[in-house]
C-alpha cells in the first residue's frame, strides 16, 4: 500500500511538472539580418509544440540577447494573437490545445546580438509557467545584393509581415519538409504619378494595368537554373482561374547567382521569357516581361531569393537592392491604385530592402 501511494504521488508530481515544462521551442531556420529603413532587421519563426495534457495559454514572450539579457522584443497577451498561427481550429490565438503546434512570426530591429534566447510565460491548466530556450545564433553573413529587377517607373513594393496570408506566413511542405520560400518576397506593382495602377480603362482588363508587359531584368550575373512557360493568360482579372499551390508561380524564371542562392521571378507573361536553362546572363539583361499568370490578383512581378532551385521547396533568404530612390509609402493599402501615396523626402537608398508598402524608383543604366 505504501509503495502504491508513493508511486501515485510520484506520478502526480510528474504530471504537474509536465504541465509546466512540456512546451517545446524550436527555431527551424536561423535568422539573418538585412537593413530596412537604415536599421538592421531580422525575420524568423519560433515553433511551439504543446506536449502537456492541458491547454497552454501564452501570455508573455520576450526575445533577449543571450549574452547580456538585453530585451529585443516583447509580446503580451494582447499582441501575441497578431503574430501567432495554429492550424488547430479549436485553439484560440495564443492558446494551444494538447498536442497542437503553433508558429510565432518574429520581427526584430535595431542593435542585434550574436545569439538570441526566448523567454516564454503563460498558464497550463491552473498553473503558471515560465521557460527559456531555443537559443539561436544569427547567421553571420551579409545579405545578397541585387540590382534592379525592373526598369524605369514608379513601383509599389507590396508586402507586410503582419498579413495573415502574406508571403511571409505561407508555408509549403515538399517531401515532408515545411519551408517558407517567400519569407522576404516583394510584389512589385507599377504606378503612375497619381498613384494609379491602371491607365483609366476598365481595371478588369490586364492590358489597362500600367506595369503589364514591363521589362523584367536580371538582378545579377548568373545562370538560368529553371524556366516554366506553360501557363496561358486570361485577358481579364475576372476570368483568371483559381490556381492551386503547385501552380502558384505561373510562368517563372529561377536565376542562380551564387552557391545556394536563386532569384525567382514569378507571374511572367506568356511567350515573353527570353532565356533558357543553362544560359549565362549578365546583370541588367532583359529576361522576360511582367504578366498575370499563376496565383495572382493583378499584373505584378513577384520576386524572392531562396537557398535552392525550387520555387516552393526552398527557404527564403534576405536580400537588399544596391540602389533605389524612396518616394513614399502606403500606410493604408486599401487606397493603393485609388489615391496618392504618403510622400516622404525623396532620397537615394543603398544596400537596403525596401520597407513594407513603400513606393520606389530603381536606378537603371
């Protein structure tokens, strides 16, 4: 009897302990800095798995310098839901059911440390818990530097890390491995001087879009790694098919510019691709035209850089452009194409990634 009681007490203790420590933390892809708005910035993901027998509610998340404990970022119970995703439909944002997983999308900027550690606090069952873990060293490598992907004109650089269905948050699973190829992707839409993206004709017609047919340029010397050019193009937005994930790219080019470094140009115009796999090309060469193929809501150029020659089966890596001019920004993207952007003092930017929803010009020789 005494032995049974001891065993039950031990199991009770272990169960209680499991409820406070059974949250797994992992950074699947270490962060690498790039410069945005003259500030070093990182974007990466923290993965949670709840191994506890009770739901876990996350209430406080801190990113700190692992060496000095300096605070880099803090999220509380009101902000965590904006940055976390769980496929478990029974879970509220920030609440994880037993056995469920979640991904926290993290953005930090400023003075970045060599190594980050994560401090997590919350409740499981009726008990509070706090854990530290997933110590992660930043990748010590400068981001890829690119030339202009497009020619003269005004371009809106469309992306934002907070969008629930933005490129930053879309995970593709290939051969059992989840990856985020568009972690740093930008969609470029051409505008006129009044902030309009059509020429006044019916917006449903793709040929009314100012950027349709614009020349797409090689951003660096490289070798064409892959081309897909079998997509037809509907003449209107309303007739555009609802493509699945495997056809998301539309017509595309993959350009290898260094070891484990591939630039992807997507949604290209049918019949416009001027290069073929194995061909060497020089920076600034015209390689295709901007079009409307694949998963797209309007003519634009999707651009991202990844670590292998697979548009959906590679990890997105950071990049910057050697030179561009900043003209403004759209704080409210709902007015894109309807009203002028919010102007800023125009200045030349070097070796930076455009800020979210900024309006820029490229320098083209």
